């Protein structure tokens, strides 16, 4: 049977794998050999589930957005990941990975972050477990996400600026990988998205799959069936999307819609719309779709949202795009910002700018009145207030 999940070698169709320097092989191999065994261990599962419930605050509500539904003449539900502790879905994965690191006997954690939500979530679980934490963040992102940098420091993490390249997420990831090569024995690298070498894309997707697991029983309660007609999520690297799609990947009756950042326009030269602009390449140890020049140099991505300006996309999403299983739509900065303000004023929920991209698709895509649509509201807008303030001159 064909599946849209990763195979045992970490491939989604032609995408995925582990393309890494020899010095990283022991680290990823140790993880690859153990991650499924550990995740399926009843003791691990019980501790993970307990922390998700009592610490993260799961299950997150599935909320029927009545005013939005009336406006767009369809049934719109919001999966409220913005209500997780730390303000986004990222903490589902960091809880899982810190428990994994402890099982593997690691006593130091490194992470990369763009918008800072993954950095905060990593610093949070390290504080919870009393483990040393170093977060790499692009110098440009440090400036535009100051509240999250302050949070990480309050939580006891060391924040190290990435000063090379575009000084954003890609460069922070490069620095984190360098650190890991230099500290292979005691350090676990908590990757924050469904990117990187196998087993990371699959492991992160499995930790985030709690999102679609909950959507199933919540929809059954509300609509008498466990699946929507469409599940919609924004995609940078793509972990919130992977979690929302996970249990529906192999169910053709569920439409999968991925929303990318078009920045100032897909062909403006300032964009992060990987599906539209990407070609097959290798980034951070994984074969995927990647924005690059004719001679294979990585193109600098751009988005008003610090969490979406990654030049590639996770291999699961590359496969969803190439196979036609997922529908990919690109949304500009202006469309996303307008949608974010609209949702704030219509539903009393200020979304993260990443998530605002997903809300903008209703101006591009029509749905039927009886369609059931779930949007993964992946993060709250607190971290983006200064961007909203500047943009709307509030």
C-alpha cells in the first residue's frame, strides 16, 4: 500500500534521507536505532502524555469560528495550538525530545530558532528538567523577536547569535549543527521542525501528531465523523502542518492544504514560497525542495514572519507537493497581515503572523457551505505585536 509517511530509511517518496558529514553519523545513528523503540515504551508514553496534559495544557480546544464561517460561507474550526504553554505547538515536540534525550543519557541540549517559539519551548523544557540549554538564533531574528529572546534568557538558556549569511533561521541551524559535531557525546540537538537528517522529520512529526489525533475525536464529538473535508496549515519547515496532517495523510477523502509565505510576491525576489520556487537539493542533511540559484547556491528566503523564512521545506511536504497529495498556496506579507487583523477583530484571537498566512487563503480558494474545514491555529500573536504595530501604525 502506498503511504505518505516516511519509510524505514526516512524517505517520503524521493525526499528525505540522511546526508550528513561522517562526524555526525554516530549522533543520528544512535537516535535512528532508538527513537521508535523509546517512543513506543509504555513508561515513556505515560510520562509524555502526562506532561502534555498537566504541563502543556492538552487537549487544546477545537473551536467553531462562527463569524468566520458566516463570512466565508463554510464551516471553519480552529485547532487552538496557540493555547499551549509557551504559546505555540512547538512545545509538543520539545517535551518529547527532552524525554528522548534523557533516555539516551544526554545532559546538554542545543537548538536553533527563527521566530523564537521553538527556542522558548526548548528553554522551557530544559528548565523543567534542569538541563543545560544553548539556543542558536540569527542576529536579524534576535532583533525582531526581542520578547522571545528575553524569555529564553529568563528560562536560563544561553542565546548565541548566528552572524553569517542572512543571519536568520538557516544560519542558526548551521551553527547548531557545528556545535553538535564538536560535542557529539553529551549533547542532543532538538530540531524544531520536520527538517534535518532522518530520523528528525519522522520523529518530530510523530511528536506533533497529537494535534491530528485530538482533531479526530473532537470532530467525532462535534460533527459525528472523525475527519474534516480540508485541513489547512501554514508551512515554513512544516512541523505544525505535519502534526495537523499526520493521521489524515493516507485518507484521500481529506484535502490537505499547505500555505506558504510569498513575501513580497512569489516572483519578487523576496519570497519563501519553496513549492513554487524550489528545486531538488540537500539542506541540513535532508533531500528536499530548496530555493537555490542555477549553480545550486541557497537563495536567501524572505517573509515578514520570522517563522516562515526558511529556504526549504520538510521532506514530507516536498513529497505532498510533488505527488499532488497536498495543495500549496502562497500568501504575501500584505495578505497575511490583513488576515491576522481580520481574525483578531472577528474572533477575538490575535494569531501569530505565521498562522495569519493560513487565514488569508479564503480570498484565493472557495469552499462549499457544507465543507468542514480545520485550520491549525499554530501560535498566538504576542511575539509579533511589534510587527503588527509597525505595519498597521497602531
